[in-house]
C-alpha cells in the first residue's frame, strides 16, 4: 500500500502589490507626475508634505489630471475646471457624485511606491 499524496495547497490569488514609480526627490512639491503601472495611468502627487495617488483620467472627457494645478488638497482638471480631492478622489467643484479612483502611496527609503 502506498502512502496517500498530500493535497497541494490551493493557489493564493494575487492581491495588491507595491510598485516603485520613482524617486521622491523627482517630485515637485505641490505637484504631480504620471506613473504607469501595467496598463494603469496613475497621477502621483506630493502636496503639503503628504503623498497621494489618483487614477489619471477625469471622468468627464478623459483629460489627464496630473497636468492640472494642485492647491488646497485638490487637483484641477485643465479640461473644464473640475477639482478633485487628493484624499478621496471625490469631486469638490463639479457635478456631485463624481469620483476618480485612489491608490495607497508610500515612500520607502526615498522611493515612491503605489499599491495596485
């Protein structure tokens, strides 16, 4: 009689992972830069000593948000002037209920990382 073969553990689905997107020293204070993670376009912002990451596409017309000015915790879409909260992605000025996706962001030993 042979010993039973133990069952293989079930594969663990891949979850979010931290991806390096650049050196913190490359980011302007109160500004953003575009980061590409796979097919995703993510605007990464440094503002008032904190870091934020938003989906880099205004839901109105697909304009890149990272091109807009950053002020008072918000980024403005240069296409039509809507502003979005860097913290929540919710529209601050524009039609209610509009939102862009947000991503966790951190700086580790001077390297900016986004979790996707």
